[in-house]
C-alpha cells in the first residue's frame, strides 16, 4: 500500500514538474502598439491574442499612447526581458530603427505591422501596401467625382502628419486623383494627430475655413471619426461627401445615409494573427516571407452589410 502511495505521489509530482516545465518553455511575444483608443489597434490585439492562445504562447501588449519614444523604451525593456519575439506597430518608422537593430543583435525577431520600416532590421512586414491602397481609394474617388459630381470637386484632408503610413495613404490618393483627369482642387490638409478629439477639432476648423468644400478625405480611423462627427455637427451631410480609412459604427451610419461614400477597410485582426503565426513559425526553425500582404476592401453602400457584424 505504501509503495502504491509512493508511486502515485511520484506520478503526481512528475505531472506537476512537466506542467511547470511546459509553462517555463512557453514562448512570450510582445506587441508594441500605438494606442488602445482606436478600434483598428484593438482588433490587431484581438487577432494576435487569439493566435498566441492557439500557439500556446504568452502575449504581452505595450500601449505607447501615441508617444514615439515610448516605443523605443518598450523594445529595449523587452530585449532585457528576453522575449521570444516582438510585434511592432511603429509611430516613427525611422526613429524606432535603432531599437529594432538592438533586438536583432539580441537574437529577437521583430515583425512590423501596418507601418513598413525602411531598410530596417525587422524580419518581416505584415500589412497593407499603404501607397497602393491610397491609390485605390484615390481612383475610386476620382471615378465617383466624374460619375456623381459632374467631374468637379474640392477636397480637404484630415491626416496624421506624424504617421508615416498615413502620409503614404495621402500621397497615393493624390497621385491617383492627379492621374485621373478629374477636375479636383486640393484644399488644406489638417493634422488630426491620430487622436479622435484632435481630429474632430481639425475637421471642424477645415470645414469652417472652406465653406464650399465638397469632399473630405480622412487617412485613418481617428481622422475618419473626427470628419464624420464634424460633418454631422455642422449639418453638412447634404453637401460634403466623405472618403476615408477604417470603418467605425459612425462611418457605417454615414454610408447608410449616403454621405460617407467609401471607406478603405483593412483586416487588422488578420494582421495580428499573421504576425504571431510568423513568429511561431520562426521559433520552430521555419522561414517566412519578408512581406506578408493583407488585402483591403473598399466599403460602399453596395457591400457594407458584410461588415455590420463588427459593430454589434
């Protein structure tokens, strides 16, 4: 009886030890994000969390709260903690490069999401070709002006001037519109700073300064929310058409009412999932593509129904 008790106790102890060893060996990935205000970034988090859980890995998330230097400090801290991989949504794609290089020296792979790091030491980029997608929405916009606005329009822009990718979206948009032959006059570009309240004030000032403006282009989610709110607060739904990036409940309402014409919709959860899966593959000795493109959809009244579930 004593022997059986001993053997049973030993089996339990070995099981506990095995469990502890398994927990100790679980990979830890760090996700360094821009903020947790925007739905887009939270959807990236959700996709990454789900993928980490499926892989048996731990995911820690750092919110830089729109401060570029905070991202550098976070990466340096994660290097010290010897995490197994870092996922980065960069604010300043050039300013963060030294920290990425330090991670590489420490043997920690960094995968960039959403914002490409020019000539950076990250192992891969997951996301959208923002310049190309900017051109896509620019072409859609120009066609809309030709078919729905008698070929002429004035456009104001609500951007985020500290965001490399949002500047790419604006550059692509301008290129496509310029190449289209549509008669479009670009008015002011205001800085929403990737913050909803700031974007709202900037959009209201833009509209006040340009009372005959006929269209708005918003380069990101906070800018789009601000633009939509400004149009509503000034009662301009009948004479201003809105185009932008990243669906929100407010934008869907505007699409239904006919004054939000088109929104570029990314797959942020898919981006977060792909980044974690890429790190897990690297950890197992596999290889990954240096650019993992996630397609976009231009959402209009014709296809908005398939996205309503995001906001329930």
